[in-house]
């Protein structure tokens, strides 16, 4: 994509669930002063915690990555209901707030500001890429607002209104049948790898592949 991602699912901020965000001073201290980052990428494995990483390292006899040795932070993603589901867990990651299970970046019908929105306010490009469908709870938590993870229509409508530059997910007719939601507000909508490469000059793009 032309100029599409200088920021993908992340920002030089650290999360404190329930207390919002803190600034970049901790990162500056970590790297011994100010440092410019071209891209910040947050990678989320489905249901993945430290134990999965450590077990994989042990099973495959891998070297311990540096970030596991001395640069580890922990985030409590329990929901207001206790044990979290993907929607509340994703919302904790995307907004820094606890919500009820099934809530998608929303609490008591109030939309919560996501890290992607904060990046947009700073004139950064944003993108959400998933191997799931785009309406899945975790990608939706970064790109949509809905009272329930099962409200696909609301998720798609608010994604179209999100202004996020790049949305890529798994193919589903729920998106292709309502591609007009996105094309009507200036997105290019693609359904194959060929179409994706043909649309590489697009400023805003949605792909279900």
C-alpha cells in the first residue's frame, strides 16, 4: 500500500488497565534517550500467554528472545465479569479499560477511545490485519465499537466509520455483501490477492481474502 502503514496496532505508550495511558518517557529511558520509531506493531496470538512462548522455546530448543529476558511487561486483561473473553481482553489491550465480556471497545453504551484513534489524532497511519474475519472480537476491539461481539452489523458499520487506513481479514460474505459500507466512504474493497496488488496505490483499503 502507498503510505498506508507507518503505525499498525501500537503506539509508544504503555497501558495501565483502568487508568488509561502513560507517555513515552519510559521508552526513552529504556533506550537511553529519545528514539524515533518509524513503525510500531502489536502482534496478538489467539489465547497466547507467556507459557505458550516458553513451551515453544523449550519444545523446539530455541534461543530465549531478548525481550523475554529483560524487557517484559504484564497486563491484566480480566474483565469486569472476572475471566475475560476475547472481546473484553481485546478492549483492555486497545483502550486500557476493563469492560464486560462481549463488549467491543464500549462500556455501558459509551464508546471507548482506542489506541488506533489516538494514533490518528497524531496524524499517523493505522492498520488492523488478522487471520480471523475482521468482525472477530480481537480485531474489532481495535477498529469498531459494539455492545456485543455478536453484533456484526454494528461492528462493520463502525469499522467503515473508523478511518483506519488498512483492514485485512479472512474472506466472508458478510463483508462482500456489504462492501458498499466501505466504498461509500472512500475505501477500496478487494477480495483476492490479485485485486490487493492491483490496489496498491489506494489510500484506504479493506480486503477480505
